[in-house]
C-alpha cells in the first residue's frame, strides 16, 4: 500500500491512525480493535466489513509501534 495514502486514511470509527498488515492485507485500527480488509489494493473502510482484533494481535501491534 502506498505510504502517502496510508498517512491520509483514518479509522472510520475512531478517526485514529491505521497500520497496514502487508501479510494479511488489512488496515489495523488499534483504538477500535478492528482490521479492515484491503481487496485488490482497495481499502474497505466499512465497520461491517471489519473483523475484531484479538488481544494477541493488539499486543503485537503495540510492540511494533508505540501508542500515539
């Protein structure tokens, strides 16, 4: 995903930043505990399309980037 695009996108629920999981092709919102799918390079930023992040996933994300 283009880093400039990622800087512009925010979580539609919390308006907070998103992290890109390249392996799973998802945009992750720590504050909302949601993972939004990216399909064919297009972010699907709909709450009903997102999956809930597990505690383990949140912990891994926190280890990669400290909370804002």
